[in-house]
C-alpha cells in the first residue's frame, strides 16, 4: 500500500518542480548588458545593481529613449525614480513605436516625470500633445531630490498612473494602440541624470 501511494506523490512533486523550472526560464525585464533593448546605450545608459541610469553630460539636441525590442499589450509596472538635483525631464513610454532610429526618438503615450508634469500622460510626437494632465496638487507631494514611487497599469484602453500612492491618471483612451514598446526617456536640453530602481514589470494575460 505504501509503494502504491508513493508513486503518484513522487509524480506530483516532479510535476511541481518542472513547473517552477519553467517559470524560472522567463526573461528578466532588464539585464546589465541591456540585451533586449536598443538606443544610444553606450552614450547615455547603464544598468547595474538593479538601477537604470540615464545621463546626458553634454546635453541633447533631440529627445532620446532606451527602447524595448519587444512589444507589450496589458501590463503593470512599478519602480522608484529620481531626477538628480530635481533637474531635467524624463518619462516612460507605453504602447509606443520607434519613430527615428538616428536619435532613437519614440512616438506614443508617455507617463511623465519632471517638474510640473509628474504623473501626467503626454502624447510624445502625437497630435494634441497632452492626453491627461495630472492634478496640480500632486506636484506638491513630489520629492524633488529623492526617489518617488511610480506605478503604471495599462489594461485595454485604460491607463492608471500613481505617484507616491496618489492616483494621477485613471481613464480610458480610445486611440490607445493595442500593443507597443516600453521606452525610458532622456529629454532636451540637459545636461541631466535620471535614476530608476526597484523596477518590477508584469505582463497581464
């Protein structure tokens, strides 16, 4: 009787271990060599010890982005972000497309990071520009020279943005593309440095 019970139990354990092993094969969102991403990486981007740093010591003539090669549909994403000395402007593009490979310029909705714009949804290279401005009171909660908690959720046509636990955008955008790249921005003119850490990205299927 004991041997009869042991066989199915061992089988279940092996199945469970196999499932865990399969899950471990999932590709990380970012790696230190930034494989799976494209942009002016040598000039502006590094990823080390879990922190993505974008810098423009000589300034920029055109906005540039670190772009995912993979396109994403529904997802949720959390991270901490800081602008050095509170200066400069950045953002995270969602459901976007590469528009100019010379500068790695991108077109699409951007979750904004920058004084006066934190938490807004802006249409980078899109007609009309601003898609949804964050409430002005939110800007008072921003830690100018420290890390701020940032959350993005994109499901269907709905985009939800939160900063430091405060919802800045939660709306439907009918013209939102069904899928697109994720991209991190460095804005003109600079110089500037932006730091992202504790990045957690999860596709929703």
